């Protein structure tokens, strides 16, 4: 009888030990809200459309009258190094400085602590070449994306900044930077898609909880469009669209984005 009891106890201990080693099943319903705030600035000043006057590295004064850009394909990295990719259909956003609500996209992400944020400036080649009927919401060329799509070139404008400057020789002293091109579909082109990766550890990781939203506050310095690897002179390049020079502007605006702080 004692042997039976001993064997039973041992068996119970083994089963209990095995249960403790089994990893809990991933709970996909444990998600929280994360907002990404794109706070557009010019150097150390807030961007004021139409009224603010600023100076670039070429000592040219300018005003910004329009600023829009696409952000997409968000990926977050947890403290343990694992990554969370936001479903693609849920992560295309058009940031429009004239529409305050558009500058704070909201994502639904699994609970956890995140140390890194990555996203694309622009619209990836897959979505650029997808049947137009599947490009809805902010990607609808006849709706929200009107003015951010080249119908003649069948592609999205990733970044659009317009304004005025005494340095411009264009009619009305305007300047226009419309930057697109994803590498081409049937004919090769420049690829101006840019991936931005930001480390959040220095200024606050994002701690996502089901009942408490978090916000990652980014500063987007449009002065970096002019001031960078290539200093852009409005006098020399007042209008830039599909020319090879567009790559210089895209290479500059990669550095527009910085992590200011995180609100948990």
C-alpha cells in the first residue's frame, strides 16, 4: 500500500512539474492602443502653415503652405528583441499638417514594453501596384489621397511640401517638392521609399496595457529637407518631382524624425 501511495505521489509531482514548464498560450485579445504623434516643426520652432517664416542652410527665407506625407508598415520591437508587425491593411496613414487629427495615427498592438519603432515614409511597391479597387481609405486616389497620386505615373507621392520664398524664380515665388518613385513597375526608376528606425530607450519606452493607452511623441523637423547630406537651395531647385535630384531630398528627410518622449 505504501509503495502504491509513493508511486502515486511521484506521478502527481511529475505531472505538476510538467504543467509548470508549459508556456502559456499567446493571448491575441490582450491588446492596447498606441498612438504615434508626428509633431511637425522647423528647427526649434513649431511649424505654422502660411504665416511662419524660416531660414534654411542656404540663408534663404521661406514659408510652408502645405505639408503632407505617407507613413506605413509599422514594426515595433519588444524588450526581449521580438518584433510585432502591424497588419498592413491597418497601417497606412496620410499625415496632413492642415488636419490636426491626421498627425496622430493610432495602432492596436499587443500588450508589452517596446524599445524600438520602425516605419516607412511612403507607400510600398506592393500597394502601389495593387488593383486600384483595393486601395481605399487614405490610399484612395479619388478621395483622401487626391493630390498625392500621379495618375500619369501610376504611383503615390510619398512626401509633398510646398511654400513660397523670395529666392524662388518661379511664378509667385513658389517652391514645390513632390517626392515619390518606388523603383518602378515595368520600367526601373529611382526608389525613394525610406525606412525610419528609432530607438525609444533614451527618452522612454512604450508600455502598452489593455486599459491604458500610450503615445510616442515624434518631432518631424522639415528644416532637414533643406539641410542635410545635400543642402537644398530653393533658388537652384525650386521645383523637384520625378527628376534624379528627388533622391537628394528623400535622403535628407530621412533625418527629419526624432523621438522626443513617450507618454505612458
